C-alpha cells in the first residue's frame, strides 16, 4: 500500500505541487457551474421540445461522468415522478424507446461514441431529443440535424468535475416537463449555488483538517476499503458518485450499495476477512509489531430525515459494524430543498475524494488507464 501522509492535506505547497491541473479549483467551481448552465439552458430556446406534452418516459443516455447527470435527474424527481426516468449507459437505445418518449443525450466532450449512437437512434425513431455537451461538437450537429435541441456547455477540467454543468440543463428540462419542482422562477437553483459557495469555503484547501469535513472524511477513508451505503432519496446517488470519484481521483477501489438492498447481501461482509474483528477480540492484542491491515470502513451517506425506516436501518448498520470492529463514517444531507440536500452531499464527497488522492501522493486529474483503453479501442485490431 502506498504511504499515506495526512499532513500533506494542510500543506499548501504540497497540494499545489500534486494538484498540478487544479482539480480542487474545478470542484470549487460548482456554484459557477450552476449559474452558467442555467444561463446556457435559457439561451438554448428549448420550447420546441413541447414541454406541454408530457412524455411517456425520459431516457438519459451518457457514459461515466456524463451519465450521472441523468441519475441526478432521476433522484431529484424521486419515486413520485409521473413518468419513468431511465439512465442508459451503452450503445443505441432500448428497443421500447419511440416517438412518445424524450431522449436526453449527454456527453461532456460531445464525441462519446456510445452517446452519439444513442442520439442518432433517437432521431431515427422520432423521439424528442435534447443534447448537452461541448459547443460545435458531433453531438450538437447530430441533435440539430435530427430535429432536436442542444445546450452547449463548457467543461470544467473534466466530465467528473463538471457535474452541475451537465446536470442543470436536465433538471431545468425536467422542471418544465413537470417531473420535478425547482420552485418559483426556478429559485432552487440559486439557493443551491449559494449552498455550494458555502461548502467551497468550508471544504477548501485553506481550511485546516480539524475544521474541514472533507479533509476529515478523507483521513478516515485513507488505508481502508470503503463500503459506501446510501440511504433515502438522494443518498444512493451520492454514494455511487463517491465510489466513482474515489476510483478516478484517488485511483482506489471501493464497494457501493444502497439501503435496504445492501442489508440483503453486502452486510455479510461485516463477518468476512476484511472486517475489523469483534472489539472484545482486540482489547488485549499487542499491536506494536503488527502491520496495519487493509480493513473495511462503512461509509453511510444519509438522506433519510423524512424516512423513519431508512433512519432505523442506518443506525442498525452503524451498530452492527461497530460491534465487529468496523469503523463507521457518516455524512448527512443538509438543506431546505431536494437540490440543496443533493449539493451538500455531492460537493463534500467530491472534495473528500480529491483530498484522499493527495493523502496518497496521487495527482487526482490523470486517468491514464482510461486513455490507454480508448487508444486500444480506437485501433483497427487488437492482438
């Protein structure tokens, strides 16, 4: 295991040297992303999507950091959404998609092969089509040629650090279709931007670890295998986001689940080889010569204030883990609106994933394995 240096998190020079591409600055741009994407969506003249005619279903197609924008739309709309919101990761479209549906194609670069095939198929089947991605891209040309509409957006360093840039156009479209409520004059967006500014101050690199919740969470995650469980309406989305961010930023594995489903399978890992061992077994063991083991850490990402059943499951999960010597970290959603609660989770976890990378001495921005994979896929043959 790579050496972990938590002191590095409060060393401005060390952070600057490691974070050469300014991933922390990109994470701090979240409030600006909300406002810029709002403006871009308003200027895109989307009325041709016929918002007064509710679709049979909404299909969001995208990959990686672009696809999670669709997950955000589905999570914010929630289980009371009057139509299904389906996130499709892959080539083409499900066979049932047709003219009665809306397809939202999201690609930060506008060149993602899977998303381009989905947009082309949506146009061929006569579905209402909305694209979100880079201006003057293949996706823009394809959407406009297919009779759809397009919101041009600016990438903030990478797709994974452009969450709000990609999600806001979908949320605004969902609001206009009546799938969710952003309040009068979509006021929830500005309230969310304000919340993101506050979180940027609280979690920024200038705030020392003992008062910085993101640095504190990164320190707790270091040296462990995070078992990340989301609860409530938004927790599962935020948990999945953390797992993806840990992989791309810190280059580390994690296990992601959601309650109550994780109680039917993943909870058994509490008794496995990577669990901490029951606390009474550890009381008198001499650790002086022990190498620190790589153990599970349960991370509860909670949005369950209005769900007593989910709250009970979260508390029981923490108790079961603690009884077995598994350490527990908890992050709870904060805010008055659904979107503010989502922002409170996503922003803090995004910062934490970058700080986790820095604690390991890893530059969070490069994604060498993905780049190599793309080159191999683009080659005419592969041995």
